[in-house]
């Protein structure tokens, strides 16, 4: 994220010395309480409670480094984990101890955030908040217990690094999962600009700042309406409340491959296929469908729901869905249509009895994309993960604000780290009322926790909030530390749409 009132280097030094506690206390205007920091003893004690006797240790080595990737014959210089996009898939089982040694061979500092995982706060990977950044040439080991099964992913939480190739899936399997499948396949969707015609994420952000968010049109600042830049540039969607995004990306990928060279899932005819869909994009929501097939939704953001059958679903940045399809004989398009951007990411579902030469068109748009759409109100949590009914101890009202003219974003009119923390105490039931006062849609992600949606009660960690909309969620404050809440649009985050859910004692 961009620097503001506290110089970034000074903040890093303070983080290492423990002075961040004083800064957070002063920003809250409450000297009678103190924050529970990432290195607090309560964080370590909770981690020990998560660790079971005889737990298996899963160890991996990971290198973040510059590399060259092949996008349908086009050689692209970018950054990645292990020279591939996505990076190498990590799989473990619930209850395992994951130990990942990261070597930073990038030309700038980095971290890893384990997206969606309720882990110990000092392993969450938010630079200058839960850990110092990992300097070029340095090595850092992440180690934590995996308390929850589900579909997750990991990526940097540093500057605009996510809008390169630095992301990879983390799958935590449940040996007692009632959902069975013959094939378990991860599909990571991404929007791509890095290295194409000299583009970089940093150049794009400079362009957005200079041109006021795709053309210098206005937004909203604290509720004052103005024009909609993305919609004026032709990127608009009724599903997203108007503006579909800030950036018209030249490519969209599934598992690191563009439509001209699609990723292929090959299975036996009538195989029961579990697709774990992850949106790792920086500025794009996708409407997902498999031609000729219905989707049975079984999980959202790692948590099980009562299965529901639909034709298509909308997935915002940071969201994940698990779906089941029963593969019909033939070759079928897997399509993630970039919502409001008139382009697609594409793959192929092929059965082993299909004609070898058969293939869907690279620009195929199956009719399922316009069929029955999944809505949040359709998501009902499985009984095992339903949040129990209890009195709400604390309510926070959060306004998402922004100004397209200057391309600044914030919480309650303030850009991070000037935004005021959301104070909570261990054991509280917390209600968040998230009100979008801007003309843009925002996927809001909370670290270290899941919350229950007001519609249906499904458990999630990322929720799309449309312009003018209020989303109400509830959570149990059961994971002490300092946790970021932010927009998962990489550029909105970098420009300040974030705050901290701060445990206090």
C-alpha cells in the first residue's frame, strides 16, 4: 500500500521495536487499552491449542524470483513462485503443520499472505503489521497449524506484487469430507498485463493516478456522487452495480494459460469432477460456467454449504468456490467471462472417449453464462459450520469511500494507515455493517477470520459490496492479533482502502 503519514521505513523500524502498539493506541484515542500484537503470548498459546499430538509436518521450499513464462507463444518476463504461474500447488490435511521456507530472489521486499486461513497472527504476512518485509536475498520460514479444511491460496501482501505471477493454491483436505469426487482439480483465474507491450503494474497505477481512474472521471467521496469512469470507458456490468473495474486487461488466464492455449482437464466420461475455483485476479470479477453442464456448488471460501445447482456463478477477487460437475462425453468449454469487460479466460473439459481433434472455439461463450446465476442468498451453510445465534457484543459501521478524480480509496474517508482501527475483544460476537459509499464495487476481505453473511448465513472471508449497497456480516472474535480488512482490488488496496481489526485488552 502507498505510504501516508508514517514513513514506510520508519514504520518498519517501529514494527520491529514494538512501538506500533503505541501508534495504534494513539490512533484509537484510547490509552486505557492496548493492542494484542502479533508477537503477543496469547497468539502463541492459541497456536499451541491448534496443534494436536502427533500432527504431521508438511514442509516445502518456495522461491519468489523473476522468470519468463510462455503465454500462447509469447515470452513474458514476470515474477513468480517456482518459475510457473500459478506457483506450485500446496496440499495438506486439516490438522497438519505447514512449514514453508520462502527465499526472496526478487529485486524488492516481499511477504506471503495465506488468504482465507485462520492462522496465527505473526504468520499472516502483512508487511509492517504482522511481520517486517523479507528483504531481497533473505529467507523466512512460515509455520502454522492448519485448523480448517478448504480451498485457499497464497500471494504477497506487498505493493502490487499480486498483479504479476506471484500466487498459488493451498488446498487443505478433510479426510471426513462428505463431498466425494473422482477428480479434484484446481482452476486459478487471473487477469494479466505484466510484460505485455512494456506494461507493468506500477506503470498502470501511475496511469490511473494521472488519468483519474481510466479517464479522469469522478467517483464518490464520502457520498458525493460523480461520474463512473469504468462504465464510461465501456467496462460496465449490471451485476456489479455499474462499473466493472479500472483496467481493461489484455489477457485473462486459467491456470496460467490464455484461451489460445487453454488448460485442459481430462477425465473419464461420467466422472464426478470437483473444480476448486480461485479468483486470483487484481481487478476483475468473472462469470464462470462449463458448457453443457450444470454446477453443483458445495463450498464457498473453503466452508461447506447445502449443495445447490446453478448454471453459472459470479466470483470476485479473493473469492473461492468448490463445484461438482458430472462430465458428459465430449469436449466442453470451461469459461470465466471477465464480467463487464467483454473478454474471457478459457479452459477445456475433455473426456477420454472424445475425438482427439475436437476442441471448442477459444472464444466460446456457452449459453450457461446467461442461465441460472448463483446469489449470496442461495448459500446456506452446512450445519457443521453454521454460526450459532447469540447476542452481538459490538457493531462497527464501515464506509467504503473513494475519489476517482485523484484515484484515492479509503475507509470512512481515510486511507490506510490513517484509517481508524476496528477495536474488538477476544470472545466477542462482532457485527460489521459495510456500506459502499463509492461508485465502484469492492470485494472486501477479512484476514484471520470467517464471517456469516446476513443472507442465509453462509461462512465466507471475502464478500462483494456493490455501489450504494450495505453488507452486514457477523463473526466471532476468536483469533487475537492485528488483522487487516481491505478491498481485494489490488490497486484499491495499494491506494488505501484498508483498516485493521484490532484486538484490545
